[in-house]
């Protein structure tokens, strides 16, 4: 198997791994004295070092000659900023992509962009799927391609789409992509599955220091108070632990952290899932069920515990680059898993089926799933739009303020909560999460559909992710035929679109219409939920 290399978002994260607690942080050491002399902060100079060094990406499809520098459209027309990609060939076939210091990393749609999309969906009755495809058209020839699909709870493919990447590279359901922060979904599932199997050992309110080998992880100092606090599994799963985002990658350093706030009182996107991965490894190594499994790494543990049970391919694995850099502690359950659209969809379908495999095996009871993975479990049920929400003066410097990367770049395009599986949206009718630069999983219980999108490029910040967050429910609703009878055998199977008029089904498209972009040759029927699905359904 080819070794996968460091994804962009993890490379940026490396700029923060040396950051410790707010009271005992060691600064990043820049390699550019001129940068410091010019007034650049340590974080800023460190990021510039990353930019000069380059972030390695392996082209998973084809080898191509080195192209000249060119512009990426990830900044959006209203930002006044541009991202520049410079690529060069290497003997090992890898390419180098440098992040421009001027790249616009604000992953939200402007009001004018949102108004324009609303207008198109309203006045011209254009399907949200078609608008999404239009958004993705401008993504063509950037990155390593893009793939997305919708499936029912019976794993029926409702709709899928592909976007060609740079110079003929493309992606499909079997193309591996870095999940980045979406790695947390697999780690969360592993933790919930362990709570299901071992309820006396693993439960939400259990303290970390009660686990064998983790006895010293207690009495954490809390910023702004003289009190000491202990951490529970609940805190790690819900980002309410108070741990810093940029902790060093070692178990030993965890015990020395100062918490930013009292655990369970606030939300601050952090690396609790990395800690959970290490805890799961240590716990299962000592269990009789795993006596002959030879569990040495987090990768070993996850493969034995959940990857094989979900029926995933060998392409779903922890990224080797992180292991090379940091040893086994580099197998970070919060950010370093790679997977394929096909494999990520298997997890999505199980989430849609509330813990049940398509073959009927219940991995997590529906009762526990509804308690752990559906409702918003943040303090007082509050919603957030920011990934980083530390406000106190002693810790605000850590809000991803590395090289000018402010907390605003971590802003999502809508309010969300959090539970043990991931984020919860739309009054807890949707769950899932997106990696910062990368791939997404989303499940809608309202429309009984699972969705994944696999991508890797700065451009996705403007082309797909904000659209998904804002309009995902409309996309899913347009695929479910709630106001239209399911098509019967021998019925019309051609989807026709007339500009400015209602969308219709017909045996053949009249001369004054065109076959819709969202046309799919087969309408899917889900007899269990008495629902049918098609690319677009209108009253």
C-alpha cells in the first residue's frame, strides 16, 4: 500500500503542536531571523516557514509534469485575496503545494452570495442539487478532484457526483482522501461502541484517571482559578474539557496542561478525540477479547474494534506521515485518518440506521444511539458557530492565532451543537462533521438520507463546504419525493427541466427542454420508510 502524506490542514496544525498550556508555553522557533526582526510573531514566522517548506500532497490518480504557478479561486470574488499554488515535480512523483500568505480562509458565504443562491432557488425553481453542481463546476482542475454521494438507509445510491481534479486526475468512491477533522467521527464511533460493549468500564461520566495507566491524569489546574479539575469521557467527546487545541503530541504532556475553563461549562474545539484514541488503545490492549489481536497502535485497535466490523477497505487507515513524525502518539484520532467515499458512507449509513449495520447487526443499541449521538449535549443546549471559543485574556492568544490565522477562520456557516458522535444541526435532525479543508459526513434523519463528500483543497472553503452547511437540508429534501408518487415499472424515467418553469418528469424530453443536471437513471425506493428518492421532486 502506498504511504499517504501529510494533508494541508494537518500541516497547518503542526504550527500549533508546540503550544502548551497558557502558563507554560514554549514558543515556536522560526527559521527566519529576518521575519522576527521585521516584527513577525513566532507563530507568524513559523507559518511562513511551513509555507516556504511546502505541504506535500501525493497525486492519487496520475503523474503529471510540473505546471507553472496559477491562481486558485478559493478566496472568492468578494475577498480581494487570492490563493496561489506552485507545484513542482520530484523524483518520487510527489507534488508540492504552497499556501499563499494571502489565502482567504474564512469559510463562510457572504450575504450577497447567499442572496444570489436564494434567488436562484426561489424564482427560477432550480434544484439545490443543480446549484451545488454549479458551485462545483468552478472547482474543476483544482486539487485532486472531488466525489460526493447520497444514499438511503438501505445503502441505495440516490445521487452521486464527481469533479475532475488538476490535469486529468479524478476521484471516485474508492479514492482515498485525508479526513482531517472528520477523523473524529470514527474515533467517536469507536468510543461509543466501547461504551456499548463495556458499560461498567466505559461510560460518559467516568473520569480519565480511573483508567489503568492514566492515574496521574487528574487535578488539572484551571486558568483563572486556584481550583483543580478532573476530566470525564463526556468532556473529551463533546469538546467541553478545556484542553488547549495545540497540545504537544505526547501522553506525558497531557498531564501538565492547564485547562482554559472548568470542564463541562463551555465549548472549545480541542483534541479530546486524540486522547480518546490513546485511551482506547491502552484499554483494549488489556482486555481478554483482544488477547490474540496484537494491538500495539491506535491503528491496530481501530481496525480490530470498528474498521473490520464496518466492512471498511485497507484504504481506511491512520496516515503514516504522522506516525513517521511523532511515533505511535502521532496516530491522532482527531485528525489523521484517511478514508474513501465508499468507506465513509458505510459509517454514515450506520449512523442513519442509529447504530445498526445494513445486515441487521446492532453495534450500538438504538436507545443508546438516541441518547449519545442525536441530541445536542453542550452545556444548557447552547449552539455555537465558532470552533474556538476561549475568551479569557490569558488564553486568547491560542485561538489559532498562528501566522495571522484568526479564530474567524474556524467559523462555520451556521449554528450547531455537539454530541458524542459529532455536530448536530437543524434541531438535532442532522448529525455529522466536516474536516477543515477536507471531507464531510452528514446524516439527515428528517429526510432519511446519508451524505458524504470527499475533497482536499483550499478552494473547498468557498465552493462546497459553506453551501453544504447552509443548504444541505434543501439538497436532501429535493432528493426525497414526498409530494410525488413513486415511479412504477414502465413509468417515465427521464427528468426534464424547462428554464424558469416547473421541473417535470416525462417519457422523453420535449425539444424546448433539456435533461436536468441532476437527472439520475433510476429512482430509488425505500419500502421500509414508504419513501422514494430522485434527483429532484417538486409539487
